[in-house]
C-alpha cells in the first residue's frame, strides 16, 4: 500500500480528473458531429490518463533533479506532490513508472492509428512532443503554458472525436477551444506560487517572462476567452444553443479573477487555486453533458 500510495503521489492522482473531463467533453462533441462509440471513448480515456500520468511523473523527476521541488512552497494545487523529496519513491523507480505510462499511451495511440489512419498522425506527433519535451524544453523557453493548453486541453478533445470515425466535425473543433484556454490558465495560475523556485530552477514561464501583473492580466483575458469562445461557436452554428449553459461554471473562478485584478503581487489564495481547478473540470463536464443531451445520446 505504501508503494501504491507513492506511485499515485508521483503521478499526481487528484489531477487525473482532468483527462476524464476532457474525454467527456470530446465524447459529447463527437455525438453532436454524428459519430460515437463508447468502446473507443473508454479506450481513449485509458490512453489519455496514462499520458497525463507520464507528463506528471517526468515533471516530478525533473523538478527534483533541478532542485525546484526542494524549494517550492507546496499547496494542494502547486509545488509538486512531495513524493520524491520525501524519499517515498526513488527517482529511478519513478522514471521507470513514467516510461511504462508513456508506453501504455503510445500503445493506445498505435491501436487507433491502425484503425483511423493518417488523420490521427498530426495529433499523435504533437501529443508526443508535448509529453516528452514539456518539462525539460518547452517549460524552459516560454512555451510551457501553450504546450499544456494543447496537450492537456484541446488535443484530447479533438482526439476523442477523431478516433470515432477518422474525421473532425465543427462541434469537436469548437469544444476544443475553451478546453485550451482553461488548461492554459490551469498551469499559469499554478506558476505564481512557484515563481522563485522556478526562477532558480531555470524555468522560463510566462510569470517570469512577463512579470506578475501582466501575467495576471493574461490570465483574466484567457478566462474571458472561454465564454466568448462558447458564445461565438453557438452564434456560428458549430455548437447547439444548449452549450451556452456551459458558461455558468465561469462564476466559480471569481476568487481567482478578483485576486488577479486587485492584488497579483500578493500570494495566490489557496481558495483561488482550487476555484481555478474546479472551473476547468466543471466547464468541460457540463459542456460534454449538454452536447450529449442535445445530440440525443442521453
């Protein structure tokens, strides 16, 4: 049990709710576009959870090596799990576990590739690059937030829809846009508490590149982009009108927006960090449910 707890810790198990929410969103969009297979949805979920675990594990191993996790002020939402610094799991064992998780994700991808064909290749290539280079490359050249928004936001939504029948419909593309902005913001806000540790560890994220107040302003713009993207997609006919109800969870992020607007120079309240996470999960889940209902799937 101790070993299992350590493996769950290094894979950041509480954060694995995100791929579940993204798969739900992608499945709802696929149903609107006219193609859905529950078996393929579930297999996609397995692959995405495995890849998300791999990203988290590689990140923890790298942050121990660079010393970042030895200096962070850990919160429930930032600063790493503390599994490796505490010695509950060796970096070598964690790395091996991460490779296994990545292999599971790759295996699922290859299975779909053999059935869907070349349309899946671009998504697999971009996904592989984000998984393998996020921590040691992208997060050090100012592209970490963009990579997170793609690899843990829009690409999963697109991927769930694409593997159904090898095509992307307008609903899937539209649903992937708010997913991008929310995961972008999920990482961006969590970087504020780790600012000094990230600086000493050699990272170059947007908080460090722009400064706290401009980065907080960018966070607020990305928040506003979510309801704007949903409204625009409905107006253009890409999503059914029911999708407008998915803007309701945006009210959950008020504590984070209030902090970004009034006091970005101060520490981010834990309540705001939590609200940011719940907003992301709730919006994707609600949107997926609404789309599934509008398509007649539910």
